[in-house]
């Protein structure tokens, strides 16, 4: 990589819930980069009926989870939304809130202590490289990166 300028990136990560599926083998439900769905601020569900509304990104997550998980997800098995497919694709399906590990396939359990990204890089990044070998970086100028998220709770 050479002669690159990276600038003007801004992010405001927000503390959020993370969700686990119910049933006999509970799984953490998350997208491409282990991010949780935006249950607090995203407007992805009707709060009265608990039915799916979605948004462009959440619709993309469910479509990719169903149609091209292995081809599209850079982190492969870390991408998991299977337990919510009926909720996303069958009109009128509500999620149920229950105790961890009990109940039916559309049951979820809300947990605390995650930001919207839910991975170790908790803010804006100019460059991220994983699993690279013999990679050369020359004349890279990174500036004007801003993270204005609040500190999380304990």
C-alpha cells in the first residue's frame, strides 16, 4: 500500500444490548464484524408488537446471512443471525423475551455491556489489517479521525 491518504472518518459508538438466541443451544446473534443489531437506536422493530421493521443495513445482514454467509462474510463463522430469520422474513412474527436457554426458536435474551460495534476496536480506525504477511506500507497519511462516543458503563 503506498501513497494513500485516509481522513475525515468519524464514529460515535453507543452502548447497546447484545442478544442471545433461546432454545437448547443459545448463540450470540451478530453481523459481519461481530456487531450486534442496534436494538436501542436503530428502529429495527416495533416496540409494541416486537415485529421486524428493519433498515437497509439490517436487511442486508439478514439477506447475506441467508444467501451468502460463507462467500460474503470476511469472518465466516462469526456471523450468526439464523435464530431470527423467521422474525425478519415472516410478516407478523414477534420475538419472545425469555430466560437464557429456554423456550422456542424466536426467543431472544437481552444482555448488557456491548457497544454497537461489539468487537475489540471500539472506535474509528484508519487502517485495519488482519492475517497479512509481507505487507509493505509506504507514504500513508492518516488524519482527522474522530471518535466522539461516550464512555460505557461498568
